[in-house]
């Protein structure tokens, strides 16, 4: 189970904000504007989509970077549906299952206003491989990926990826058929970033992306701020932001986190309150707290080389 606060003046969902347009409906009626605050217990591992591999990281980057394919930005089981992201449609797959062809949507722009190019996709995959990202193994199934790594040249070529900047067409060839590859394309590792993005960890100055928000500030490891991306007009499955800003602060004390929401000092927590507070909240603040089931995968590492103690 996960927990969601619903405190006044607003929650940290994209629908939160002031009702400047006079709409008297709820969040779904289209309220826009306003600012929200949130607490993380720990800072994301990275603020660079090529490297991030934790819940905190992907939660932060989910609305900033959009891959060629993505998941419908909806709650519950609807959010598990794979949909076109920066690609205008789902990929065409060859009969042998080894070649994927996609075409970029027209007039896409990064949050800094520069146009998105088909060749940016290959650059993004090169960054994942070159930086030895935890996600690099997913993309070594592309023809030429291993040769690219062995050559050791960041600006080298991945022969299995061809991109036409004029038409927006991207073709990806795999070493062998892989029915899971559409889901690999939907991971944040593969989200396009500008072709001049350095081959280094960009956590301090994250690259522009295509999404509802942009990262406007990274405050060391103390927090970060997301701001509405004015260059993003949204498309089916990936809507525009309604909040103007979301400021995230790292607070390690779980009890303080919960108390600050109770006292209306912060709007949203990524982690649930401590057990003692939870009992109090369920009893005394039922209109401000909601529990819901999340789709999650949990795993544990086992030592298979040594006998138990």
C-alpha cells in the first residue's frame, strides 16, 4: 500500500493550483497555476536520465523526460499501458522481430526551446553505454552496441541505430528478437536529450528534456525544483503540467515529515508517515489522507555461495 496526503491548500498532483480561470470544479475540471512543496527522505541517486536507477530519481524525472514510448500518465492499472511518447505511433516491427522503426512527432522541442532531432536518440543511447549506466545492459542487445563499447570512443557509431533528422525516422536493429524491447524503449534511460549533452554525469545541471516540467534548480543534495515547461503542449497520454512549480526538499526525519503535513507546512510526501502518526491521521484526519494500491516489484539479493550462518 502507498499513501497520499490531500492537505490544504493543495496536493502535489499536476492538477493542484489556484483557480485563476474561475472554474469551480475539482482538479479534473482543469485548475491551473500555483506552487506545491514536497519532501523526499533521500536525494535521487542522479538527476541525469542516462544514470538514474532509483524510485526517487525516476519519480523526479518522470515528468521531465519522455522516451520514444512511455506509459499512459494515469493512475492505477491505466498507468501500465504502453503508449507512444515522442514517437507519433507504436513501432513498426519487422517479421523477424529484430528491426524497429519509429517516427518522431512533429515540432517537438526541448524545454530550452531547441528542436528535437532523430539523431538525439542515438546520442542518448551512447551516453547510457559510455557512462556505464546501470541500464546499459538493456541496450547492448542493439546491433553494434558491443562494438561501440569496445572501441571506447564516445562519439563513435552504433551501427544498429540509424536516424533521419529530415523525416524524424529512427530505425533500431537488434541482435536477436526481443518481445520486451518496446518496454526497454519506454525506460527513462532512452529518453532523448540534446545531441550536444556531455558524456558525463549531469546531475548538477540536468539536460533539457521533453515533458510537462523542467528542472529549474538543483540545490546540491538538499533538494530540487521543477517548473512548468512552457515549450511542452502535451499529447495523448502525456498531459501538460497544471502546477507552476514543485519544490522538493530532502528531510530525513520521517516523523517531522508527517507533522509538517499535519501542520500545513508541506503538501506531499513520497514516503508514508510513521506508524504512530498513521493511526492518528486515519482517525482524526480521514479527509486528508488516502491509501491506494500501487503496482510494484520488490526483490532481494541472496548469497548463493556461502551457507547460512
